[in-house]
C-alpha cells in the first residue's frame, strides 16, 4: 500500500485535547495530601511582567503549567539586555557558568556528564495512531525512524514527573519567534522553563521577548513546557552545579495540539525547544499540512566573479561540515560566500511559485571540536563575543580549547578539560572537550552574514545538496537526473555516526535527508510530501546534488582537501544551475566532465581525481542492497512507489558498470 496524500482517503480522527490542560486537570483532582495546588491565580508570584497583560491563550497556558509545576515565582521574559545580564549573573552565582576574560562577554558552562547530547532513545512523537508517527517495520526488526508514544502514556509520564517539579525555582515564560518577527514564513512558540541557561540560550537562538508577545494575536502558538526536574530543596548533589535528571529524561512532541513537553535534560536540543523540537519535528508536521518544507539544512548565498548570486540549501548530518560550508572562506578568487543559516531551513513557495527559504533561528549552536582558524575562520571570529560555550576545555589565560585548536593555543598555557582535569594533556588519551561540546552565538555578529538573512520573504533556492561522511565509494559530487531521483538521493543518505547523538564508533548509518532523528511524522509520508512538490509549482524546482568531502585513499587519508576548496564544487554546481554543459552521465547521476572542475591552484596537491569519481561496482551493488534492505525493513508499505522505481533504475544502471 502506498500512502495517499489526498484528503478524501484520510479518516478524520477525533481531535486530541491539550495534553497539558488534561494533565493539569488530572493533577488538580489528586488528593492535596499528595500535591498541594494553589487554586487562586492571584496566589501565583510574578517577579517580572504581569499575567494580566498576556493574551488569554498564553495566560491560560502559563497558569495551568504553573499550577502543575509549582514554581516559587514566574518571570515573563522581555528579551532585554538587562534581563540577559541578570540571567548571566544568576547562573554565575549558582556556579553554572564562569566568565572567559580573554573574550568579550563570553561564558563557559559544564554540564553533568550524564547530560551531554540529544537523547534519541527518550525522544517521542505522540499521536493516536502509531502509523502517523513511524512506518511499521518488518516483523522482528527494530524501527529506527523515530519513537512513538500514545497520548495515554504521555499523560502518565507527565503525572510521574511534572507535579511540583519546579518547586523553589523560577518559571521563565519565554515568548519566541522562529524566523523574523512578523514574517509570513515565521511561527511563534512560548517555552516555559525553570532553567536560566535555557532562557539565555533561547535569547540567542531565537527572536525572543516582548516584541513576540506584541505580535501574537489570537492565533495558536506552539506550547513548550520544559523542566530540568530538580525541585528545591535538592534530594541529590548536583554535578558541576548542573541541574538535571538523566534517569527520567523524556522529550515529547504532540503535533496535533502543537505541544512540546520535555523533562530532565538541560542541554541542547532536549531543552532549547525552538531548535530541533519545534523547527524540525513540529515544524515538519505544520509544513506538511501547509504545503512547505521544514528541513535540517544550511542556507548560503554564493556570488561568482561575474557578480551573479545564487542561494543553496544543504542537508548534512550533525558534525559533517554544515557550519564550515555555511561560513566558507572560498579559495577561488572572486567568489564570495555569505551565510543565511547553518542548521535549519524553512522553504515555502512564494506567489510566483519560487521556492524561498528562511533560517528560522537567530543564532548558531555549533559543534566546537574541529572548528579552527584553518577549518572555519569565520566561525572563530563570530564566537569571540557574546557566546556561551558548553563542555569545552578552558585555558589558563581565560580562553577556550578543544580538539583542533592545538596550533592556535600557546604552549605556555595549561588546559583544564571539560571534566575539570586541571592537568589535562594530549597524552592522557582523553579528549579535552566533549565531542558534542558547543558554542551558542548570535548569528547577526557573523562577519559574513548575508544581507538578506532576515528578509521576511526568504531567499530563492537554486540548488539543494545532500551529503555525509562516506570514506569510500561515493564520488565527490553528482547531480540527480530529476526531482524524483533527487528524492531518492535524499532518502538513501548514509553517513558515519556523529557525537551529537548516542551512537559510538565509525559505523555507517542511514540518515535520510539528515532528518532521521527529527521526523515529526511517518517517513514514508514525508517522502510522498517531497514528491508532491513537483505538483505545487509550475516553475523549475531547485536542482538536487550529492556531495562527499570525506572520501579516503587506501592509507586512510582524505583525498579531497575540503574546507575553502569546496567552493570548486559549488562553482560546478552553479554552472549546472545555469545550464552549463559540464556534466556527463554515470550510473549514480550526472558527474563533472573531465577538467570541468576548476582545479587551478591545486596542482601541487596531487588530488587523485580518478579515485574521487571512481564507482566500484561491488561497492554500489552492496549500496543498492543496503538501501533496499533499509527501505523494506524500515519503511515497508509506506514507501512511495516512485522511490521504489527510482531504486530499481539505479540498480539497472549499476549492472552496466
């Protein structure tokens, strides 16, 4: 059976009520011996702002959540500089952060070592019908395309965690806009959290504060409830003064009611609920209903020596060079790259049928290790002020250190590791910074931020790139034959596992569209939605390409120099977008004709171009088998027929190698 996207074939299920409202009602009905609820609104202590000034729907959300979580007081965030200074002061006094005097207004946080990454195994999408969330895997096979939870189990999980969870703490009301405030492409969320670290980070990562509340009318908003799960007085000692409850951590999403409910983790995408939770999981479900795309993609503008500018979106798994590409310093003279966003793209058709994209975020939450003046000088310049670093190492001269900064760190400084080892050295065999350590920094201070990065209309997308870490077999660049083939290319993406998730080792993992941990609904239906884009416009869709900067030779060395040299690949892509006759057919797609890649200046690098584009038949035969097995086991009946047909075409082309 193939998913049918037409409304006529979809039974209208009874609507879910607000999970949080039901949870409050259930908790309020409990014996007061178990839970001492304040029942009068006036008894809620508000230390900043006024509940009466909130829109009725927002006020109801805040009041019900406060009664459930029992904070000592409520702070309605205004997004001001003064508020940010107060938050930093609160965290410094609590020992959660420390200043980094080498830079301007920069801070270091160290988390509990049990709270360092996304928790995919504890992240759920909640729907009445399991198949709305995930395809039905083959019998006996563990499903890998998301985790489903029933509404009943979610209500039970809330009852076990949230009543009284903010006792003694401040509940911060964080109004935020994903995208420029007031843009027709933007969406609004309200996050309630008891973590000042989350508030400070959300101020950087989103447009946050009074302007959002002023813009919000009577329309719905995404409700986000977050708690670190450490009511006061504490029942256990904190590690690094970092409140969290890793054993009971849970991150849940309810697409039908636009609710995100997260407990126990204070770090990254588990707690900054505008990021992966809203921008991708809930965002993708909204996008499906409204006919657009919410994707795990960077957006960059590239201007060629003739002054012609194009915009490109690119999907890579975490730690595969997204930020480096988004902030590239091109090696070819006359080229200029400007950054619109480094992680997420919301793409919608405008009134003329042109696919346009905005970066819904306001900051960069980048992986620190591997970032250096050699790999990404723009990022290094961006993070020198107004940045919160988390789980990186500290230098004795008041700066930061992580793997990749060895050549840039003076020999006379000592390094304190992220675990607090004051005598850290490379010889210890342990990393100085956690592999998923991050910098949280405002996008607006990026030296090459694109002038149109906050354009409410978005920027027109000419090309879409997919890619990952593939040490062997996959060429440097190839172009999909057409849109359907391009959707297969995205669906078949594979890459070495990264440190952002819970996986270990260099195993090659399927990561379709770089979205595997972030789908808000059934992946088979997601593929059908991508295929439907062809029917939504009469204008040409962006051309689709696959890139692989990470192919290695027999000695395990990277063949392609990467980083700023990747502009040579973008140069070829721009030629193809302009219809240039620089491609020839191969089994996997259109690849550069001999000498069509500009290699001027790399003559002494001895780049093995033949190996970069060699297509070993045995490798690709196995690749097709692995992709087919994955689709059969993980997607099953929900795989669109068109994707199965494209895979058969690939298989036949491989036979002729």
